[in-house]
C-alpha cells in the first residue's frame, strides 16, 4: 500500500495549484513560505510593473487570485483552513497566513470549484457569438459577492459602446508612453523562461524591439474594439474601497468568478486599460452606477478552440521553508 504523502509534499501540491492563477503580464508576483502546517503568501515586488501598476494594485489582485486557488486546493484535499489576511501591519508584503488543520474535515461544497483551476485560461481571441446564459451571469455575480466584491455586467448597448470607447482611448494613451512600452517589451518572454507574455523564440527579438520603439496604439485599439464589440458579455469587477485588503478581495473574487465561469464553459479576457489610467477610472465607475471602485474589466464568452496553458515558473523558485 502506498504511504500517505507527508506535509511537505502536501504543501507543495497546494502551492502548485495556487500558482495556476492568472497574473498581470503573467508576472507571477508571489512567494510562498511554508511551515508546519501553514502556508504564508507574500507579494514579490521584484516582479512589480511600476509603470503599468504603480500602486501594486494589480500585483495584489494577482496574489488574491493565487490565494483563492490555495484555499480551494486545501478544501479539495478536505483540509480545514483558517485564512488570516495581512497578519502583520509592519509587514505589508505578508499578504496572508493560511493555517491548515490536516485532520480531514467535512468536504465543503465549494471544494468542487477546484477542479477548474487547471482548466481556466485567458482567451485573447474572438469568442463564439452565442450569448452567455443568464444562469451563468447570475452565478458569477454571486461568486464576486461571496468574496466581498461585486461584478456588474454591462447590459445596455449604450454602456457597452461607452466601455469600448474608453478602452480605445486608454490604448492610445498607454501606447504613446515609451516607458509603458519598454515595460511591456521587458515582459515579452519565450515559453522556456516560465513567465511573462509568451512570444516565440524565433520572433522574440523583433517583437520586443517593435513594441519598445513603435507606438502601435492605433492597431491595438482597433483590435481591442473588434474583440470588445464582439464579446457576448462585458462586466466590471469592483470593490467598495481601494487598498490592499480590497485588492486581495478583488483577486479572490476575480478568481472565483473565473472558476465559476469555467464551470459553465466560459473563458475570460481583460480590457483593464481604462481602469489602469487614473483619469479614465472614474468614467468606468460611472458606467456601473458610479458607486465603488472598478478593479477589472472583463470580456467573457465561449472560446472557439482549446487554449494551451501559459507557462509558470518552477515551484522551487517560489517556495521556501521557514
Ligand atoms: C490583475 C490582472 C490583470 C490582467 N490584465 C491583463 C490585461 O490587461 N490584458 C491581458 O491580455 N491579460 C491580462 N491579464 C491576464 C494575464 O496576462 C494572464 O493571466 C497571464 O498571461 C497568464 O495566463 P493564463 O491566465 O492563461 O494562465 C491580467 C490578469 C490579472 C490577474
């Protein structure tokens, strides 16, 4: 009979599922400190995007996504967990301690969501034209609320049209900034590097040079317009405040929304540009009633084909034993 896995194997298994989370530019800005028996999640600010994300807002949201995966993975192993957010005010990079009781607990229904952790992917192409069923929309709205955030679909044609205009305006602003382009180019990596936005080894040097040196805002904006206008669902995810605690909640909510969406066969992609630009963020807020802070603008639909997974860093690079 095979021996039961020990705690170190179990902890590494949990982190292995946590890092399947999405992250801004696939920067994977997290670090895990393992103890007996807990997992600490830390922000790795050496992987920050200071131009695109000067406050570390998206960095913290990305870590929140990984945190939800960790919690669901633990629930899937029938562990009982206690999640303490921002445990030490003196250590702002210490985002959470997940204390784990390894005595098997009664299985919680949400553990079933863990089966979608590996299946979830960002889909950057055009979606199929079929509409998203109302049952799926309602379930995703509920998923965001369960994590203390909100998801507001853009229902009217007028709001969708306005959202598309804001994305186009934001694309033009970002691409006209050489520092923003340099940062993006620096995160265009070949698959073997294990992180970043994947470009083929053959085209990488040229692609990076072009992004660094040329303002392609016009082309990107028209592609984004086409993608957004043809997306069955556009929705804004937000919170009632704007600080590390809200960003962690936004990340957990985003990941729960994505996994619930996945359970209905949906895939998502991001049009966050107008939220990343301070002067446009308020206008995104007005689109969804003017209350609260928008954190993520999603487009959702059914992917036309199977998507291959984005790379991840080796677990040995993100884990340390305390
Ligand atoms: C907070 C956050 C912001 C993101 N912003 C964008 C974005 O603006 N554009 C985009 O194409 N993808 C965006 N992504 C998706 C990441 O690029 C994607 O998660 C990463 O490349 C890994 O791929 P995967 O999601 O398929 O695992 C974002 C993800 C997160 C969590």
